[in-house]
């Protein structure tokens, strides 16, 4: 049974040029970096198919 994901919101955010440079040096887009950070703060992560999943508890 597949669960539908809630609709995403689009947000315009100003970031310092150092953030863009860090993302470029890491080979990750600024969009992916911010999406991943937002997901992590919500206790979620993206899998290889771009689906949101709960963070794994490392203590288990």
C-alpha cells in the first residue's frame, strides 16, 4: 500500500555565496542540501528514490 506524500511548499531563500561555493565543492546542489537539512530537522530522510522516510535510530 503506497502512502501519498503531502504537497511540498516552495520557498525563496537568500543564502550567502559561501554556501553556494561549499555545495559546488561538495558536488551537491544547494536545493538538495537545503531539502535534506529540512527533512533531517523534521526527523525524516530521502531515500534513493526521493521518497521521504523516517530517520533510522542508530541506537537500535
